C-alpha cells in the first residue's frame, strides 16, 4: 500500500512540476496573462481559423500611456500593481474566445478572432472593443489606497486568412499604436500602409539622433526677450543640423529624444553650452546684463542628481546663477509636485530663476501655482496669436496676467508677431515679450551681430 501512496505522490508532484513549467513557459508571472510565446501560438491559430472560415479578425496593440512616469514617481511596485489591474480590466472586456496577452513592459495584445466576413463590420467590432478599452483604462486605478490615473494608446490591424504574415500583422498594429500615441494619447488608430513607411523613417531618424551629439550636429539658437527698455535676455533653443536632412525641426526629434532617454545627455550638453555662452556675455560689458533661459525636459528634471549636475556646471563655467533661468512645463510639474518643489527651491536658493513655460495649455491649477517657487509665467503663443481678434483669448490672457500679478510673478508672452499684439499685452501689464516681431531664433554669431550693439535696443523696441 505504501508503494502505491508513494507512486501517487510522485505522480502528483510531477504533474505540479509540469504545470509550473507550463506556467513559466507560456504565462506572464506578474499578470498571469499569456506571454509572447503563447500569444504567437494563439495568433497563428486565429489566422488559421480565419482562413478556414473566411472571416476577418483583428489584433489590438495596447500601450499604457505615461507608464514609465508612474514607475519613476511612485516606484516599480506601484507600476506592477497597475499592470495587474490593467490586465484584469482587459480580460473583462474581450470575449471568452479572445486572447489578451502581455508582450512585456506596458504593452498588451488582444486577439479578436472570427469577427465577420464583412471587413467593415469587423472593423466596427474591433473599434467597439478598442473604445471600451480606452474608457476602462481612463478610469482611476486605486492602488494601495492611492488614486492613480492612466490611459491607453491602441493600434488596430485587421487580418483575413493568410493574406499577411504574423510578424507583419504585429508590425502593422505597432505602427498604428505609435500613431495613436503621438496624436495625443487615449485614442486608437487603424493601420494604414503609410504608417509603416513613417515608422521606418522614424527608426532611421532615431538611429541618426543617437549620433547627433557625438558628431557635434546639435546647435543652440538664441531668441531675444525684450521689455520696454530693450533686450533683457534670450532663450536658448535646441536645433539639429543634420548633414543630409538639413535643419531638423525640434518637433520631430525632441519627442524621440524624450522617448529614448537621449534627452538626458542632450539636456546636459544644452546646459553646459548655454552656461558657457552666458559666461561669455557676463565677461562683456555690453552683454553682462543679459539673462539666458534654458528649457529643462521632464526626464532631465526627474534625474535624482539634477541639482548636483547644475551646481557642477555653474562651478565649471563660473556663471552668475542670477542670470540663469530654467523653463519648466506645466505637465512636468504635475508629475511629482513635492519632489519638484524640493529641487526648485535648492536651485532657486542659489539664485536661479524659474519660469513656467507654455502656461494655459496644461492642467493649470492656482493651488499648485501658489506652492511652486516660481518667478515668472510664460503665456503660450497659442493664446497670443489671436488676442486682437478673439475675445476669448484676450480674456484668457488678461486673466493669466492678473493672476500672475496677484501671486507676485512676472509675465512674459511668447509668439508676439505684431505691434497690435505687443500693445495689447503692454496695456494689460505684461512685463516682457518674445517673438518674431523682435527677432527669430538665430545662431550665436548672428545674435551677437544683431543684438549686442547699443543701438539694437532702439531697433528692437522702438
């Protein structure tokens, strides 16, 4: 009898071991969803079923928005909890015959098989599922008693039979997801062949960007900032002089730099270069009064040693911190206000000024504005553009200026292109201006020629 009990126990242990091996081989240990290996098997089955039944299917490539930000600000444990909860929500949305898998990181795949023979009906069904996912992911997540917010970007690619390979299908859905993400998050896109071409161009641009800094292709341009007395300073603006593409728009490469993390070494180069120029101005009687504004990116600001890095640059260049200004965006400050305040205060105590960039375009809140150690608000050019023709924009600008004054902050407006805009801003108490009316961003050589001569103030400000 003992022999049979022992044999039964051996079989049980073997089955448990086999089950454990199966789980490890085919399922994600965190979310318990199918992993990439099992997803590929299920997708191959879905393609085969589609070919046999002449039905369309679809895959949804789902990427959580701002997931890395949550990891950086709340910790990886909180990020894991979000992934687990997101996986549960996804499973609740799809049919029992469908598959939801985790590719890795914050990426998921939903395989919707046998939707319809009609392509339009299949697309509508896939869209319906996608919109349910968007709605679900935009609902708050309660994680360890804390309310966290997320959203998703979704790319959808339809398939039928063996018209497309599994690898191409995944590439198409990935390309569509990327288009959804760059269009503003919390949205979905269906694959279009042009997307693949754009994705390939983006990959090539990213490869080139990795070489831009070591090959000395990056430049700083300078755009003057003026008040009623004359030129008071400039903003340092990053440009990429590509050997074949020419001058690449910042809108094209800065998001890539943020995404890849290249913005951190690039940002360090910008700060070093800008401070070296500020020191040169500091040593010249004609320019020692000028301030220089430098943009600090979200990833750069979140670096734990940011304050130490800035102090090291100041030490090496000998720059007077009072002449240096950091521009931060609203969204950056909302990421982790407490940590941001600590860093800002340490730098501000050294004399560095802070300006809140693109004010009015983000989730502006008077409560957090009162908490931040700011010196200035910069009104976004989207409001300035139509202040003389759009009563709503005019009212918004008046309100921003009034609010800033009540908080003891100065105000600068960007995108000033006409005398009428400047006059409106002046009448309503704006302190300084920046825009094509006064000068475009130019290389330092042109800036020196155009603006550092004593007569330049009269030419610029009238």
